[in-house]
């Protein structure tokens, strides 16, 4: 990742461009360019060797005019306040894009859970909550899992919050495991949601998904279930990339016959991925998958490419090399494409499904989890996925219709919908 990349600057740049297009008044622009509240703190953790290590923690609430804040907590060694600010901003737009009554937040801890024991991770989770508990809650701001955080982390966090609050508050956090307040379908939600949108995009382009191929960056949660549903629809995923923490580099694994999701998804006993979404190189070789460079996934002759790993992966340096065969880019990750790359994608006439729409299945299902927690009544997996499909399809159609009607790029269309709906909520509250 180039050193000068700043995710928050990119989020502001994306906002400014659309604010200009829709003639947003200066007061609303100033309000929506910046987060409402930011918390930065330290978390001391007693490590197993008795030494104390101090971690840096963040929680940013960008805008809560449409409802309580919602946004994941990431564990990443390179986490910064600007990444968290950007992700919180994108959450605001994302919730508005799929029309769920929530605002935008995000959290993070600069740490590497791959190098921490279970006990150290539990103490870190509990320490995080002790620093933010006053600012979160079912009607205030609701965290969830994100990169390198899991349902287990969420349960430790919920437990710490409930201990402080002296009451059961399952709606304080989502992405919990089933049986402890979690929702069926949450594990699949983001990847499936992305593919519901991809399915609609194929309809727009009048291409049969059953003849289509895909290449995915990432083999973690989002990528796994995107691969699963794309394959179930009859398509073929021919390449998946992942980060190998042992070799400290990324690899692409390619199988021209298609990667069978049973070797990838976390719910399968035959998986060759670990809990961080790394593909086991030896087992991949045994299956006949070819190991290539980390960026090879981006240059494949496929109908759809799905960046589902990290931000800033499609940029000015590599966008020109995307194959002319590619018809759709479905942004499973947050912020994978830079504004410079967007310009080339427009020229190439590739249909882009923007992140705040494409990966909104996760937050939509988190919202369903909150609804079920509040009712203390739980839906079947089929019911959850049916509601998710319906929300994603309606949201995709709104964006696609607006993009056609106004002859604008899909990213601009989704931002227009989201910014206008957040601005309306701010206006109705009398904030602007
Ligand atoms: P994850 O931690 O489960 O998986 C991340 C994957 O990316 C892993 O396979 C990892 O090996 C791979 N990766 C990391 N760096 C890489 C690199 N340089 N090259 C190739 N692969 C690399 O995370 P996730 O939950 O699947 O999230 C992926 C993206 O989707 C993130 O941008 C996240 O913010 C976004 N997202 C996730 C959810 C969700 O519900 N999980 C919801 C919305 C958005």
C-alpha cells in the first residue's frame, strides 16, 4: 500500500465530489465531512508472559441522525484513526443506501490477534469495552465484527458491557454466535449480499450468471460466502487471493475448473482456510491449485472481479491492467478502489457495484440481529436470507435506476441517495 494513502481523505474526496454535484449547502457539507465524535484511548493488557503491553484503541461515530451508530471493530496492526474515520463515514452512507434506520460508526484496535493467545485477546476485548462503554449501547452505538474480529470477540465484549451495565443487553453488539444472541445467516450475510447484487447486475447486462467466471481478492469471511453463493448460482470462481502471514506476502490461488467452496468456507469441515482466511499453501497444491503472485487475481479474464480483502487495492498503478473481458467489479471490501482508478473504470465501461451498496449485507443482517434481540424472538435462516435478498435487491435497483436516469457513475448514484437521505434526517432534526 503506498505510504501516502489516507482512507479518510479518500472518503472526504468521494463525499465532496457528490456534494458538489447535488449542490449541497455549505452547512450540511461541513457537518457531514467530519465525524460527530471520536474517542482514542490506550488499553493496557497483561500478556501471558506477565509483561504489560499497551494497545491503541479507537471508536468513531460519524453521523447518528438516522438512528443509533453501527459499525464493526477491526483488529489490525496498521489501524489508524484515519482508517477508522473513513470506515465510520462509509457506514453512515451504507446504512442510508440500504435504508436501514442506523447511523455510521467504526472502531479498531492496533494489534495483531494472529500473534496473541486466546486469553490475551479476551483481556484486550474486555479492556476495549471498559474504555468505550459509556459511548455505546443498543440505542446509542452498536459495534460488530470486522477484519480479524470474530463472534467470540463480540461475546467477550457483550459480557463485559453487561457486567458494567448490570443487565442483559444482547443488542449492544452484533455478529454474536447463534445461541448467545446471534442471528442465523450473519456469517453468510456480507458475501451473499454482494452476490445478490452481482446477480442483479448480471440481469442488467443480460449475461447469464451460469456461464460466468469470477476472481476474488481475499479468502476470509466476505470472500468465502461470495464464492459459495456465486458457485451455487452456477458460476465459477477461478481465483482467490489471501495474505500469508508466515511468508508476509499475498498469494493468488488459481483453479481453472473452479474453486470448490467446500474447501474455503468457515462452516465446512473440509476447509483449507484458517480462521484468518489464509489458504493452506500445501493443501492448495494437493488440490492442484496454482500459486501465483498476490496481485494476479486482478488481471484474470473473468466476468466479475470481487475485491474482498482490504482498502486501496485497485489504484492508478494497476487499474489499466484489468482485462477487457471484465464486466463487473463488485466491491466486497470497504474502499478497495481509489478515485483515480474510478476514472479508468468509467472509461472501460465496467459496471461497478460500489462498496457501500455491495457489502451492505453485513450491516443489514446486523440490523436484523438487533431487531431479533429487541424482540427476543429469532427467525429461521431462510427468513433472514430472504429478507436480506429483498433489501439488497431493492437497494441495487434504486442505485441502478438512478445511475441510468441521471447518466452518472454508480458510485455517484449511491452517494446521491445516501447523502440526500442523511441530509434530510439532519434537516428534520433541525441540525442544519
Ligand atoms: P477477514 O479478516 O475475514 O478476511 C480478510 C481476507 O483478506 C483474508 O483472507 C486475508 O488473507 C485477505 N487479505 C488481507 N490482505 C491481503 C492482501 N494484501 N492481498 C490479498 N489478500 C489479503 O475479513 P472480512 O470480514 O472478509 O472483510 C474483508 C473486507 O470486507 C474488509 O474491507 C471489511 O471491512 C469488509 N467488510 C466486511 C464485512 C463483514 O461482515 N465481514 C462487512 C462489510 C465489509
